[in-house]
C-alpha cells in the first residue's frame, strides 16, 4: 500500500551528495517610499527570471466569522484588473513562455512568475497591476466562491483523512488565530459581501505589506528602474493592518479527539506545541522529525513499519510558523492493528529519544540531510526568490538564506534530547484518532 499521506503532507527531501556546501547568495534589498520591500539577486547562468510578491497576510489575519479570505484572494488575484481582461492573466504569462502560481499559509500569501529574462518588464507590470487595479466585482467574487468551495470539497471534505489538519489546529489552538486553516469555512465565504472583499484588499494588498523578490538574469540597476516605474507610484495603504497580539496559553493536559471518517484503516496523529520558526529550539525539533520519519531508514519507519509491521505509513514533520507551531507525528495502521497499538509503538520511539542520546552516526546523517535540503532549496532562481522573501518576512532576516543552515549544523545530540524532553510530553499534545465510520455504527456512536 502506498504512503497515504503523500497527498496531504507537503514534505520535500532532495537527495544530493552529503557535504556539498551551499553557495553564498548575494542580494540587494531596499524599500520604496511607499513601503514596498524589494530584494534582488542576480544570476546570469540561465536566461530566466523568477518574480515573487509575498503579502504578509494569511489565515491568521482573518476574522473568526470570515475565515478563508486570504485563500480566497489567492484565487481572486488572477481574475483580472483594470487593464488586464478577466481570464487573461494566465494566458499572458503562458504566451510569454512563463509559468505562474500562488499559495497561502497561516502567515502569508505568495504569488510568483517564472519568465524568460527578456519578459521581466511584463511580469513586473502585471504584478503592479493587481496590487493597484485588481477588479473586485460581483462576477469575479461569485466565480471564485464556486471555485473555492469546489476545492474544499475535493481536497478536504471528500478526501480520506482530509480533515486532519482542520481538526489538529482546532484542538491545538484555543486563542491564537491558527485555530482555523487557510481553506476556511464555506459558510463564511458564502456570507461575505462584496464590500468586505474590497476592504480586505485595500487593507492587506498594499505596498507596505508586500515584499517583491526577484532572482535570475537581471541587471540590478535597470531592474531598480523598472520597479520604480511600475510600483513607485502605487499609494501606500491607509488602513490598519491587523497583526494578532494574543498569546496561546500553555497546554496543561492531553487532548484526545476521535474522528470517524470514510476510511478503511485507523490513523493516529499526535501534535505537540513547539516554538516559532527561527527560534533556538525550533532547529533541533525540526531535525528530530527528520530522525523519526524521513526515509525508510528513519526510526519510526524501521521500527513501526518494517519491524513491527503495525503501520503502512508513518510521517513526522514540524509545522513551523511565524508564531509557535506544531510538531506532528502520524501513522496509518496496518490491517488488523488497532489505533491504540499503533500509538503505543509511536510513543515508544519518542520515549527512546527522550531517554537516550542519539548516536554520532545518526547526528551526522541528520546534518547531511539538512544540508542537502538547504542546498536544493536554493538550486533554482525560483527557490532563491521565494527563500529571500520568506526569510525577510517570516524569520525577520533576509540574510538567513546564507546563515540558517549553520543553525542546524550547530545542533548537538544533547540539544535534540533536551527539546524532546521539554516539548514532546503528553500534557503538551493533541491526539487525534481516526477510525472507519463502520466502527462508529458498530459502537453505536
């Protein structure tokens, strides 16, 4: 049976030669008078340019009764502008030999184009157009309402284990606005009015809330001129940008939730609260997820899948966020194995890490994998542009594109044991037990 969570867990592991060093990424950054932050990286190796615009708005900026707005705008931003006809945004980029897309998280929304370098001006003009002249009318809104609701039905409501993340975040957060996920609620998207969408746009889609990052075959000075031409005259936003200032209180007792789903095999998901990305303890915790469940030689896979044969799939990953996030482990039980038996096996492997230092060999393997991942993440202009923007906005330091790897390499065996002891406790976790609906009927629930 193939790994079932591959469709809902976005994990990337790029395998290259261990010890391959990351090349320093040189960049220029500055602000326009309207507050737009600009980051430029020149790479003449291929005639390609990657343009990213990262808006510092995600689902955590939404109102509790209007969830899904940030993700809604990920779609709406392609619907057309004052000077780009409805439906032509994709066509214009593709006809120029480029590609484009966008994605939304709890913390930010990212838009990008990858174009031949001689089409840089086109990409900049189109991004400036939708920052200034997005067409938000009843036709665009109603069209995207249907698209977003259909996406939710396909990817969440009708997908086995599709509600995992919604339930994890709902149970793990009681105060901080991570308690809903970016897809949002259909009922709130249906209730939202045209003026509300327009207000959201004028609040968050403004220069001072955006970072423009460009990497590729560019001339820095000429690119600065183009940026000033297309973005310099866009007025600064005048509305207050909401930033959550509440603090999620420490969890003091284990939360256990049972979900009956249209599935055949039980699943166990454990989510522990962890510090935000960029903090000292985030790095050993992130490495710990790699130790547990990245690759068939990982501890969980070897023990729970290969040796005990209690699971057909196991995963572990850190859901790193701008505010404190989650350390998540999960497994799908083998046929005939109960969720309780599977959970005991997963917990046993976590306890081993808490009770004993990992070996020197394991630590070196972890660092090799982390280094490979870091190098691969900036192997393309698209990767460089995205990382530059992410490090500036989410981590608070653009230069982490060059120094973040060292934070991982500085982690010791003692650090990994310490964070496991501190954060991977029952009192600090949410446990979700997914069971087939057929069991619900038998149990009369």
